[in-house]
């Protein structure tokens, strides 16, 4: 994960997500598509968490209309994604039949697609296990609580004595902003979202921009350094990870 975050900091268009999948597949030795499925599940959970946070914030603070409509759109996309993943996890044979029907004229392509599909479905094993539901919820809550506390701590460091809800607001706005592929390290998008979040609470734009720069740097520097260290420990180069081709088995 740290390698993926580091790659997002130095590569555009969230290319670090694919780097992370490659590294996991290489270490796990279960194939690119299986690792990709775990990433898809995580991203759906992340977007659901953002929508949930924004849903609560709408009841507490005046959330700008653009974020409200974006949250509604994201919720619709999440609903479709959850339904599709649930169908694949519960009835994988349905997907195989669909692939066979669509590729009847191209048997070789159909075989390759079916193998990739089977690998992808393997990555959904975790969501098919009822015992995993509570740990998923607990870990997801912790994963979102920690950065919200970090955002709030950065506010305190700048003597902006604001309540904890501001940390969640910054986190939700930034999370929604960086969901769109953009420049390396989300430069610009990150700062704009953080400024919008703080302006709701009466923070002036210059102060909000100073906070955004500090908070972004506090995220960028340690993540990039630690990610590079882990990349070296994997005996990988960033070029190798970014130019790797999806295969059934990696490693």
C-alpha cells in the first residue's frame, strides 16, 4: 500500500493503483487480476465511507452543492458496483456464461477473458465470507478515523482551534477531490478541496491555503520516503512496476 501511495505521489492519473496491484500480485503469486479484485473492493468501501461521512456532515454543516451532488452521483456508482460485486461473488457462473455468450465468435479471446475473470473472482473470496463483515467494518472505521485525526491535529498545529468535525470535513472533501485522476500527488485538487472545507468554518482563504500546503506536505514527504524504501526492499524499480503487463501469474 505504501508503494502504491508513493507512486501516486510521483506519477499522474493515480497510476500508483496499478503499481500497487503489480507489487501485490508479484509477492502473493496469485495473479494480477486476483490482486486487482481486492483493490476494487477496497475502493468501493472507500467511496462508501466518503458518502457516509458527507451524509452526516450535511446534517451538521452547510456542505456546498457541488459536493452534495457529487456525493449523490458517487452513491449511485457505488450502488451499481456493490450490486455487480455481490453478483460476481455469489454467482460467478453467471458471469462465465455471459462471457461465453459474448465471445462465441472469438473462442481464443473468450478463453483469455474467462481465465482473467476466474482470477478476478478469486479476489472476491473475502466478501463471500460472513465472518469477514465485522472486521471489514471495524478496520474501515479505523482507516478513516486515523486520517481525520491527522487533519484535525494539523489544524491544532496552526492554532486553528476548530472541533473534530472539521477534520472529517477536510478528509471527506479531499477524499472526494482526489478520487478523480489528476496530477502527481493530487497537487491543486488536494489544496482546493481542503480550502473549501475550511472556508465553511470561517477560516480565511490565505489561512486555509497555508493549512492545505502544510497538511499536504505532511502526507507527501513521509509516504514518499517510506514507499521508496519498501520499493527497494521488493528489489523493484518504478519503471518495471509501471510497464508490467497483466498476466495470470506474476512473479
